[in-house]
C-alpha cells in the first residue's frame, strides 16, 4: 500500500467514524430528552399519588366519623 493509498484509507476511515460519532451523539441527545420527559412524568405521577392519598385519607376519616356518630 502506498502512502497515498494509506492516506485515502485513513481519510475514509475517519469519515466513517465521524458519521458514526454524529449518529451516536444524536441518539444520546434523543435519549436525554426522553429521560427528562420521563422524570417530569414521574414527578407528576408522584404528585397525583400524594393528592389521591390525601383525598382518600379525608374520605376515610369522614366515613369513620359518620359511623361513630
């Protein structure tokens, strides 16, 4: 292999690696956005769970107070 052929081979290899790196970077950015969305959804679900627990507690207390009255 001549120096020129080696140089062309290395350039092609570098181009392929650069394209792969770009593709992986885009995939990483997409996954990071998905993680942010999932964290936000989790926070909303926890909030809804806490509110529901509170409402259930109030309803149970009211039901128990009616039975004892």
